[in-house]
């Protein structure tokens, strides 16, 4: 089973684009209107969608670690 990813707004769009070209399932926060959501909402969204959250936001990483 392939992994599906959820990228928050801190991940450059070029990374998502390059992965999509290689057949990786990537959904960006921009794609579903969560690009301005609070960190907790982004984490909940990724969890609800059963996707691996990918971020470069240290605050979100700390929140995910506590979660």
C-alpha cells in the first residue's frame, strides 16, 4: 500500500509538484483550503484523511510529537 501525503503551507509547491510527476499521492493544504488553518487543524485534517503529514514548521512538528 502506497503512502499518501498531506503537505502544509510551509512545504514548497515545487516539492509537491515533483513528487506528483513521479506518481506520489500528495495533497497540499492549499488544495483543500487549509493553507491558513492553525497548526492543530492541519494536524487533524491530515489525520482525518489518513495521510502522512509533511511539514517544515517546527511548531507543528512539536505539536505532532505531543499528539
